[in-house]
C-alpha cells in the first residue's frame, strides 16, 4: 500500500466520516484553521517530517473535507516543493482530477456502492496513508492564521521583490539573498514564483558566463528539466537573446546541410540528438524559408505542426 499527499484548497463541512479499515488520514492544521503557504511548502518539501511540522493523524474516522484546485501560481509553487521533496502528490484540478471534490459523499456511500469521493478513489488505487495538505477552514474562505515565521518570510519576500524593482542598486537583492540561511532561502523560493524566477535567471547568467551557451541550453531543455526553468530564462533579456542566437545557429546549420545535399539520415541523426523540447522550441520560434521548409515537413519526426513556414509572397494576377 502507498503514501500520497493531496494538495488543494480545503474546508471542513462539519461532518465526520468513517475511514476504511487500515487507512490513515493525516492533516497539518487543526480543524477550523487555514494552512499558511510556507507550511504547505515545508510539508511537501520534507514529506511531512521536517522540524516544527505538527501533524494530526486520524484512524477510524475524520472530518469530511471539501477540496478545490489551487490557482496557477499556488500550484506551481506547490509542485516545485513536491518535486524537491521527491514525494508522490495529487493536485486537485490537475489532469485526471476534478476541480472540486469531497473526501467522501456519505449520502452515496454504502457497502454495496462505490463512493465517488477522493478517499475511496485513492484507497481503491492502493493508497492507505493519505496526507491532506490543505486548509481546514470551517468555510471555503480561509481563516487568518499567521505566526512569527510566516510574517518573517512574507517580509523577506517583500523586501527582495522591492529591491528587484529598484534599478538604482541592482546588487542589493543579491546581497540580501546571500545573507539568508538555506532554510530561509527555501521558504522564500517555495512561497514566491517571482523570486524563484529571479534565482533561475541568476543561475542561468552564471552558467552562460562560466560554461557557455551550450551548457545553458542543455540545462534549459534537458528532458528531465522542469519547463519552468526555460520559461524563466526566456523572461531575462540577456538569456533570451543568447538562446535565440544559439537556436538561429542550429537552424542555420540544418539549413546549410539541406541546401548542400547532405545525407538525409545524417541530418536526421544530428537533429534528433537534441532533446524533443528543444527541437519544438526551435521550430516554433523561428521562421523557415523554402525549400528548406518543404524538406523539414517531409523528413522531420516532429511533423509539420510546429513549423512557422515563411514562404515568398506571390503577386496576384489582376
């Protein structure tokens, strides 16, 4: 049997439900309270085992929950945390899961009927250790729940973003960041997509300066790299220009090989040695002239869909 973390906005609805035999449901905030973003991130990052993380495991029965999807920025931060923690997680509203669901639907739950609630769905798929990483508010609107650590992280995040917006001293945000300990840095990263983007961009500039464009490009589009890395790079003018120039060179090399009549198999082997995401980005972001465009449509395994083919305009006969 397995362990899974369920990530969502949540609220208890005032009822209690029985748990299937052998199933444990663990929550990370008492009933009636909201789960702050930094606590949510810490649970996912550590698999619920980190210091200062309090949990409430329940067996036999637990409160029923109404769950709904996170918004895009919240989901992105939570997914980063879950990836960092190496845990198995279900995100309500993600592909294969509805935007809202109850833990159990008691009115439709009977021994001879399959409940459509999340609890029974997970149990039927082999999960008996279920962790709800969500608020437990008494309504769909979160109850204010702040502590000193949360206020500290919010203050740090606000100061960093303010410094990033101040062009008078570009290095000030970097100095503040360097003074934080690793736990503080992780908490800020996991709670702020804007700061996460900035750190990816700093890393990308360092790689470009020390290792060159080949290393930067490989990191951006390597198959196991999170897509968010490449999108962060492309929001930085320096990195975007370097990536675009590199892709133009790759496409130019392909074009020359085709025009010079190189062996089709050799051209395809060189092209397909690049990660699929890199190939798609090159074809989506750059126009291709005839007759190279025709060759690409006929031969490339990516197919004609990604191509933005720029063909010579033809004069209309009057």
